[in-house]
């Protein structure tokens, strides 16, 4: 299978089915002949410089980062119960996709979905109220961290559940709202669910406007991807004749430019799997992280947060403390609210 590299500063031409392309670093061929991502280099050695983002994008990235850090602090203090799955390290994925998705599009999220929600709605008050069970909660406090419905957004903690639902919604959109698409976020571990393949089969057969965003952070809860998935995401998409795009960059501008033409083709009924090679900074949930020290170090070294602070210090520090203070104020205000009375159904 041919592997091509996208030039970061130009728009990406339409691609034929089953030909994967890469955004970011070049690929190398491993000893087995399987096309693999080149190993990530530490920041101090050769990490590419991140391009300067618009203030709005940086502010949103920092909002997600500090929201997730605040959740972990609240759990550590005993102010929250249950569980939560943060997207620390992966915040740039929904931020890069944000302007490529419109109000008519449906977004399906997963258990690690706070960043997806905040990128869609910029509503930290409603999300934190939902997680804390306070008044003003998106779903009256009964959905918690993982199960949220608002307008054309739905998240679930059930692995793979959203794939067939998203395929069904994509069919509806094709028939009733041409030009709109269904975007579904899944992780590398979800490729162990049969529902993924049923949905891909129908998407290919019926030419559905389905965008599958795979956030491949290299570990399924505590099991390395290499120990739980044979082959590659690209190979599995190709088995159904579905296009695949591999993104190894964390540069919001580069990702957005490279995917714009591909997302436009999805709207025409050409399904697409976009696989982000990313890093999960935090544990699977609150404290269950058994990854080796070198894996955690690589995640920290390649984290967009530190890299962007190094590459654009003036802009970064102008926003970082302001957003941090804003999230602290949100947490204080929401925590002071009375418990939710489940006034009505989800928004």
C-alpha cells in the first residue's frame, strides 16, 4: 500500500480510496514491511516548531487543559466522586477540527470527551455542573462525565456504541440534509469492538458522510496497542475501501489545512478514517497508570503545552494564567451551586 506525505503548508488534494496519507512527520518502513510512524523525538532534540495559533485557538486549548487539571484536583480533594477520563495531551485534536465542523453536523464523543464538548460549545460551567451534579448541569447531573447529550452532540462511555449510531445518523443526513456529516471520536482500543466494522461496512457500501476520528494514544486503558491489536488502523480501514489519513503532527494550523479538503469530501459521501498519533499525559482514569517511565517521559516531552510555551512564550504566557484563573473561578462558582434537581431532560 502506498504511503504519501502531505506538504504542511499546502491544501491537500482529494485522495483515491484506500490510499492513506500522512500529516506531519514522514513515515518509515519497519522490519516487518508494515508502514509505521517514525518514533517521536524529544522536544530538546528535534521536535518541529509549532506554528503560531490564533489567540482564539490557544485560549480554547488552554481552557481544555486547565479544565482537565482542575477535575483531577477536585477528585484528589474528595470534592468529586465516581470517575473521569481526561484528555490531557490530546486537546489539540478537537480544537484543530473545530472550524471544519458546522452546526448541522453531528458529533459523537466517547468516555474521554471533555475536550470534544468544550471545543463544540465552550461551556465549562455546564460541563462542570454536570460532573458535579449541580444546578445548571447539561443533563440535570445524571449523565456525569461520560454520558452527555446536547443539540447534535452525544457522548457515551460504552466502547464502540457510537459507531453504528453515527452511521445511522450519517444515512439520515445523506437523505435529508445533504452536505452535513456525522463525526465520531473513538480510540485505538475501540477497534476491538465489532460495531466498528459493521459501521465501516455500511459507510462504504452506502457512501455515507461519516468521519471517524481515531485518537490513537498507544494504550487501551493499561494495555499497549501493540499487545491488543493486530495489524494497523489503516489496514483495517482499507479492508472496507475506506480512506485513511494518518496525522502525526500536533500543529493545529497544519492539521486543519491538511484535512480541510478531506472533510469536504466526507460531506459528499466519501467516508474517512482520520487517525491521530497522540499522547495521553494522564492515567486512564484518575490514578491507574502503569505505563513505563520512558513512555510517560516521551508523552511529556512531546506535549503541545510545553512545546508551544517554548515556541511562542509571549502569546502563551499572556493567556495561560488568565485562562487558569478563569477555570478556577468557574470551579468555585459551580461548587457553590445547590445540587441539581433534574429540572428537565437533557438540553
